C-alpha cells in the first residue's frame, strides 16, 4: 500500500483526502476511491482536468489520468474549469488601470 492525497477546491471550500491505495493504482481510481465525488457532486470526471503536483495529466508530457500509476506521496489535483480566459482577464485589468 502507498499513501496518496486527492485534493479539490471551490470558492466555498476545499478538501484534501489522504488515503492508502494498492501499488499500481491509477490516479483516476484514487479519485473514485477517495469519496471526493460524493462531497463535490459538481465534479464531472468526463470534463474535469487532473494533475499531480501542478503537472497536468494531459496525455502529452504525462500520461492521462486513467493511465498514470501513482507513486508514494503523490497528490492528485482536480482542477475546475476557468471562468474567464486569462488573456481576457488581463485585458480587463489593463483597461481598468487606464481609467
């Protein structure tokens, strides 16, 4: 067994769940075993993005969430979708600063 964490945050609150999983467990399996989906029903596994210590599990530089095999003390992070494009937010701040 290895120790891992699953974490998710919303503006109203955050949750970090520590759990022990068998060696060979995927990041997705750990999320499902953690019970975090029951605490935050807004999480949609089909559209959510995931990472390990801020490294996205995107299938490019790292495996996908259902392929990544967890290591001891990994932290699986579930990311919320962006409310606004960062470029648009910067443009809005710059426009306000001009005034």
